[in-house]
């Protein structure tokens, strides 16, 4: 730490920022953390993406891309109905 003299003889200390290890971040007083760009790139995430946050144990947090339910289940019933079945059913509704 280095000290800096200020008016009226009051002494303040200024902390030097220490270089952090790659992939290490700190949680702020507002409970915010900055995620390293390299980690986001490898995870396929970017600015504006919504993520689901889960505590998975002491000192462990899991971030998962949040997807709409319609996207999660889209196409899961492919092949359940025979070819043309839904078209015929929709014609009945008219």
C-alpha cells in the first residue's frame, strides 16, 4: 500500500490493485460479478443473454442459458401423429 497526504494533515492510504488469476473475479457489494470474456465465449454466452442461476453446493453456482418453454419443447412430438393428420383436423375446425 502507498500513502498519500491530503489537506489538513489527514493521511489516506490507497490500495494497489492486484493482478488476478485468469478466470477469477470478485463479488461486489451489490452482489455483482464480472464474468471473463473468454469464459463467456467458451460457453456460447454474450451480453444480453438471460441465464438461470442455481446454487449447486457450498461455493458453487451454476449458470445455464434460460430458454422459453416453447423453445425447449418445440419439435418433441415430431412423428407422433401420422402425415396429414393435423391438416385434416384443422379443416374440421372451419
